[in-house]
């Protein structure tokens, strides 16, 4: 969490997602969620197209989506453990914000840039939730790519997709540290 003893750079250099399995209630209510969504929407958006939107999933929506994950997974022939994992991500979530990519026709802004903007919304929402003291995690999984799940479960249009399911709740334990990238191995300087 950002407070008087750590700065935004400190937060970003030490931020860790909270494992979704450890998130519990309470989750942000509508008044608490509004400033998080406002901050999340302040991302690069070439052409001011707003090629994304939010769907807030809580209460009865979560068990309904867990049941749909079971039904769709079986219909698709997905392995039982993968079905169970996907269903559990919905059934046990305190609150999920589905960030929906909604590309707009544009001669100036390619669709891929619009999808990047939706991804930026996911990261911004994740970071603002963590920075304000909530536990949060960005998930996707096979339901986010299954057109049947997206249509039946979220009523998405054919040109819409899930950029991410952002789980937000109360962290029960500090998030674990994990190995971080070897930046010199991933960095190339072009000087001429």
C-alpha cells in the first residue's frame, strides 16, 4: 500500500499480486470501487476511443459463472482439473471486475493498439487496488477465450473479448515473493 513511508516508485518496484485463492470478503462496494475504476481508466488511449468497458461480477453472478464454467468445460472436453480450477476462480471470488476489450473501427488506431489499451486498464486497476490496500490479482484462463462462455455468461458482442478478470478482495496473508526477470538478459540498447 502507498503511504507516507513509501513512494509510487517504491510501490511499483515491490508490488506483488495477491494469490486469488487467498482473497476473501470484504470486497470493495460501489462507492469504494468507483475511484479504482476512475484511476484504471486513465490509460493511454490513442484517438480517445475508450476501447474497453467494465463488468462488475459479484453476489449471485459468481456462482452462476462457476456453474457455467463447469457446463462449458464439459461441453468442450476440457480436462476435469482445468474445469474445476476455472469454476473455483469464480465461485470463491469476493468480487471480479471483468475488463472487456471493445475495439472500435478506426483508420488511425489499429485494433492491436486498442487491445494494448485494454491491457493497460487491467494493470492500472490491479495496481490501484493493491496500492490502496486491497488484495488483487489479474486472471484470465480458458473461459476468457471461450466464445460460448463470453456470450452466455457475460453477454459480450461478437467483437468483444475479456482482457482480464481482476479479482479484488481482502488479502488474508502477505503475497509471496517470486523470482523476477533478469533485466540485462532482456534489455537491448540501440545507440547507433
